[in-house]
C-alpha cells in the first residue's frame, strides 16, 4: 500500500483560492465517497483555514493522483486550481503530515492548534468508514509524535507576538503588575491583544481611550475591567498610571513632548504603533522609559530563531519515527502471505484430522493430543519462511519472496 497527499495550503495558495476549496463535514463525506468509488482504498481529508489536503492510500498510488487533482477542479468548479495544487508521494507525503501535525509547516512556526485539527480529521474519517489500517496508523503516529514534541520542546510557548513580548518586557522591568494602573490608547487588534495579556495580571485599574468612541464600548464589553476615559483627558491620566500602551493607526503622534506633564512617579511606555504614536522626545522626560516596535522586533526575531532551532531538534525525532513507520508499512506487505500460509496449515490440519477420525476411533483426549501435535508440526514448517520474511528489509527481496511463495503454494 502506498500513500499520497494532494491539495493546497498557505505556502503557495492565496486565501481567496483556499477559501473556495474548504470542506464542510457534508462535503468531506461526499468527496471521500467519490474518491473511494474510483478505486482509492483509504481517504482522509484535512481542511483548515490555511490548507485543504486529501491523503490517500492505495496500491500504485500514482495512478490515482490525477483523479484527486481532477476532483478538486470539478468538485469546487475552479478552472485554475491546477496551478496551486501540490502533490507528494510515499515518504514525502508521510513527512509532510508529520511536519503539518507538529506545526512545522504552519504560518506561525510551531503553533499547535493544527494538532487537534489533524486528530479530528482522523476521527471523522474513521466514523464515516473512509480511512483504514494504513492512514489510521499514519495519522495516529503523527499525532503521538506531535504531542511529544509539544510537551518536550514547547515551541509554541516561545512568544512571537510583539504585544505579548512588550507586556513581558514591562513586567520584567516593573517587577510586578499587581496593583499597577495602565492606560491603553487604541482599539485595534494589537491593543486588544495587549488587553488580553493584561487581563491575566493583577492590575489595579485599566483605562482605555481612542480618538473615536465607536469601538470603545465593544472593547469594554469584552474586557469589563477596562474603564473608558475621554481622549482629550489622556495627558491628565499619565500621572495616575504606571503603564501607557499605545497602538493606534494615527499618521501622527498621539502623545506630544510639549504636552507631557511633570511626572510624579515612573511611567513605562509601550509604543506598538507604526508609525510611532509617542513623540521620540518623550524619552527625555524624567521618569519615562519607552519601548517601541524596534526594541520588541529584535526579541521577536531572536525568539523566532529559537523556534527554528527547536524545530530542527523536532525534525530528528520525526525522521526516526518515519523510519519506524516505513518499516511497519513494509511489514504489512507480508501480512496477506502470512495469512495465506496460516490458512493453508489450517486446511491441512482439518483435512488430516478428518481423515484420521474416519480411520480411527479416538476418544476426546486422544483427538486433542493429535490435533496439538499436528498444529505444532505445521507451525514449525512455516516458522522459518515467516521469520525470513519479517526480517528482510530490502523491498526487492520481499517482493521476490512473496512472488515465490505465492507461486509455490498456488495462492
């Protein structure tokens, strides 16, 4: 049995194409059955916001790849999908799944949300009866290895978000957020992320403001501890807070040097905007410490390199597991021939015992003794051939042995 994967993902396919080839559960059922009806033995469809991939298992899998490619074009009615489709066979397809499941092929390197999505795809395909021995084993192994990598390497725990790094930076310099007060300017995604991270701390109070009040209420509904203040009063609050975080889309500064009050205590400023929200001269004000995007990007880049280094270690584990899986995959090639040998022994045993019982009058104990001896002798006869088959690593040798045994025994 061979393995292949065909599909699209974020590596070379724009989102406007990816969203057109997304699978609902109903479409997974329909698509899987369509492919099984065309001779493919096993199918698992992995569909997320960043990828739509169909894993198949079959003998001579290469002849089925064009069927899957054509399926994408016809099923989703996209004429130019061909230029975005990728395909991988056997060890490349196996390695691809391991990388995907471990987060090594994600937009955010090392993220682990995909792990649950791969597991769900496997369970769904098993429920609808579209996967089998080979893909079930492959997906289970990929999930198990990914869980181990997540636990041992903790790649996703190394922060890349400038908001998170900025908050961490502040905490390291302040010592503790407990009882501290913060002012946040802006209501965009970065500000919301900063609020999310601050929610995990024991701050005394959090104030939020924005030039326009449209989004403020929705933000406060999401973060009930935040208090809205008037944008015009932002300078007054600089002496009431310990932390200022600004992340607006304004084309100009929102905190000017000329309007800065004389500070009575230290003020730590996190400027997450580009262009910068804080007049660079504000850093000259006594008691002010400013961190901007450039400061945080350096840490983010260092952290990304740390993720890459950890991923290299994870790849070694993946390669070892792939080798083990390939040995298993090669081993199942001999399962049918072993079953045939055992079935032939069983036939001989049954025919022989039937003949003996016709010729001799044996009691129950005598029958069991003869049955046991006959079964043991037949097992001894096939034990060496089976052992040789199992120990043979060379694929060509295995094929030769299987063909020979098949011819000799007329299986």
